[in-house]
């Protein structure tokens, strides 16, 4: 299992040489630092602990400072483990180009946007009641079940909506901009702008496709101004 950590920048659109428009999400993937290597013999499972984006040293407690120092790294803002990943040593830097190729399918995990307190119709996709004036019941919760002076567990009711861990599978990685540490993933991914996400190889075994050739905009040539002839006396 290969994976890397990144930060969602926003959405845009790119064009292929065939003229197809592709909506993509731009993910900034700075080089990930390997903070810890976990093995089956010592820890009971195989994993790499990765960190991305530096933060101020005064925001880290002493145990955390020692942990980052052991890996020879600055304190990182986003730290996650990628299980089943191996092949890198502690303190190594991992880039998106080291793990992924254009045309590959990936799974993206993040924290979805928070919607606050929501009713059962919006939160659980319930049907509304009759919207005529005489019904008197439009967007209610519905039946509470048997009358036993309590609510059964798992009853779908109004409450907090969103801000939960969400994984979207089999998203196509359109292209990688190694110079600017950017990944362009087709479609939308969880979370608001500037949210951290995990990008891992897909687990459902969807085969990679042929990478599309992206249409790039050429820079306009600079034309020097013609010299002005001196006026003859």
C-alpha cells in the first residue's frame, strides 16, 4: 500500500490535446518526511509514519519535539500512518512522483465539510410530508417507533452533520506537476480548501489507464520595440 499526505488547494479545469475538458482538484503535495518506520517484529504491523508542512517549534510539547528530532525533521503539522507501506528509511523524503504515475487510480481520505446541526430530511435523506396547507406535517422526524418511553438505538434523528472521515475511491490521477509539488485528481475530494488529505493507491484493483496528454499554454513571445530613428537635422 502506497500513500502520501497533501493539502487540498481547490478545483479547476484542464484540457487534453483532444479537446476534452477535465474537472480536477488540485492537491499540494510537499515532500513528506518519514518520521517513523514500524515493523511487524517490533510494532506488530508494517507502516510508515509520514509528516508534512512545518509548524513552529513552540507549538509542540517535549515528547513530540524529541520524536521529530529523532527523525531529523522539523515539527510537522499533519502526521499520519500509511499501513502496509515500506521501502523507505526514517528521515527520508517522499514525493508524489516517487509513488504515483499519471493515469493511476487513487483513494482520497479527508474530513468532510461540517454542516452544523441539520434535520433528519437533510441529514438522512428522509421524505417530506405532504406540502399542502392542510397536512400540518411537512419536515418532521416521523414516527419514534414503539411507545416504550425510550428511543431505540440507531434511530436516525436530527443532529450534527458532516465533519467526519470520508474516503472517495477510484479517482483518476490526471497529471503530476513535480516542479510545483501539485497533483491533479479528476473530480472532487472530501474537505474544504486548505484541508489535509491522504492519497493512497486504490484498493479495489481498478487498472490504470493511459495518461492523457495535457494541453499547456505556451508563453507569449516577447517582441522588442523597434529602435526609433533619430530625426535628421
